[in-house]
């Protein structure tokens, strides 16, 4: 070995402890950095079941009610993903609902945001409104068994409607998303839910009195256990080897 190569090897050998103790020393990530990484990546094959449930209910002051529900479940056996829609309505006391006299203005920008947008705007008294988005992730390796989806199939570009004394619910599919809207009778207001295009939107406008409105969107994800025992043991053995280096 010539002199230049010998000196190079000696320099590398001398620098290894310092390099290991400084260059590879773990550091704490900032919250802003974690926010950009969290939940962004899932390895192929990890998701074995995915489902969406969207429902909206409107009940007016005299007990009339209208409900819409749309659901979809996708797993390895699914050939064509489809939304199934159910609409139900019930009558209340049978008395006439007073006409709402409120007026809500503005809010045009609420429908143009990205991510999750939720709003409740009211010009009436004694109203109750809920917006809820839930994400349920389980990692047990088992897809939900024997899920029977019922209702009317929602085709792309189509709309399913339902009516009652409380109002009309409309469920439509288009532009890669799902939308559910309720228009309350007697000028009581309206509600809207939609998901798709990088946005989840839930909004309620109340112009009457003593209405109850509930919007719910639930995402259900089932993931498999990922690595098998052999792969886990291999990774653990590699981690154990780092202990001798002070990590």
C-alpha cells in the first residue's frame, strides 16, 4: 500500500468515533416538521378495508324529521365501489310549522376552502346543530365480515332524493365526490355535506326556530398488521446492534 492510501485509511479510522457520536446522534423533530409528515404515507397493501358513512338529519319544531344516509365499503372482494343511499322521514305532531323569518348573509368563501370546513350560521332561536367528522383506524388485520349494504345505488352524476314534512334531502355524486343536502320546509334553512377533491365540508344555515340538525361523516380504515414475525425480528436485531454504538 502506498503512503497516500495508508494515510487515507488512518484518517478515516481516526474519524469514525467522532462521526458516529455526532453525525448520527438522534435529534428531536419540531412540531411543524411532524405536522408535514404525520399520516401522509401508507405502504402498499396495508389498507385492507375502507368505508365511508355520511348521514344528515333535520328535525323541526313540531317533530317532523328527514334523514339521508350514504355508505360505501371497499375491500379486496369489491369489484366496483358503490354508494348506497337510504332516505327516511317521519311525521311529528301534525301541526303546521311556523315559517322562518331569519336572514343569513355572507359566507360565500366557506365552500372554497381545502381540508375540513365546518360552519353553523343561525338567524333563529332555540336551534341545535352538530357537525362531526370521524376517522376510525384499526390495525388488526381483519376486514369487517359480511357487511350487507342496502338502499338505492347512487350512480355517477345521479341524485337520490327523499321528502317529508320537514323538508327534502338530496344525495348526489359528481366531480369525484359525494354531496348530501337538506332543504328545510317553511324557510327553516338548509344543511350541506360534501367530501371529495381534497375537501370535507359541513355547513348548516338556520333561518327558523327550534330546529335540530346533525351532520356526520365517518371514515373507517382497517389496516393489516404489516410485517410478519420474521421481518419484525430482523428489524429488532438491527436496532439492538445500535445500542453498542450509544444510540
